[in-house]
């Protein structure tokens, strides 16, 4: 059982001892180890630990990178978290009621769509012409998921944000 906490040692040791290692890489390695433990043991807790380590590693990297702070590109900060929540909810759907699954699904998709829309509004299409294409690809994925899963709300939300992406490109 103590081997399960082994990936935490370097993560904690980074703060105690002076280190040459990039902390975001250390967090990504911890995420990989906890992800592997999650798969091997079929454990939701290790999956959550992997998602937390992975998102924290990305956030640590982004906050140190010039031009990718939260208020400049919220999409890079929020989309991975929303996707992690969507994947976790899907993998553990037997533990949720249908209403809880629908709420989780819609809140995660709204986070993805609104953060991509905010990125377009903040940076403008002139400075970043690829941002509407990213929103359009998310919206198309939502539309296809709505068709395949037969969920009308996904189809409608995806269509609405696809329309917004097309209008901003025009």
C-alpha cells in the first residue's frame, strides 16, 4: 500500500529540497503513474489523482509561459479540466443518476464552449484567426456526439456555438 504513495515523494520533495527538475514534468510523470494505477486497479480515486496531477502540471507550465495566462487564453486552462470531468463522469456513469449525468455533461460542455468563445472575444479574430476554427471543431464534436448519443441538448448547444464560430469568421 505504501507503493501507491510513491509518486507523491518527488512531488513533495520538490518543495523541500532544491531541484533542477521542471515541476510540470514531475507532475506529468505523477499523472502517468496514477493513471496507470487507476487502470490496473480500476480505481476512481487514482483516476482523480491522475487528472489532478495532469491538470496541475499543465497549469504550472501555462502560468510560466509568456502569453498563456488565464485571462489571455482561458480555453487552455479550462478545456482540459472540463474534458477530465466529462471522462470521469462517463467512466463512472453507473454511480450517477440520469439527471446528475446530464448536469455534469452540460456544465462541462458549456465550460468548453464558453471558454473558447471568451478566448475569441479576448484575442479577436484578426490577431488569432485559428480560434474560431477551434470553437467550430469543438462544436462539431458536440453535434456528432449529440447525434450518436441521441441527446438533443448536445446537438442544439453544438449548433449554436458552431453558428457563432461561423459568424465570427465571416
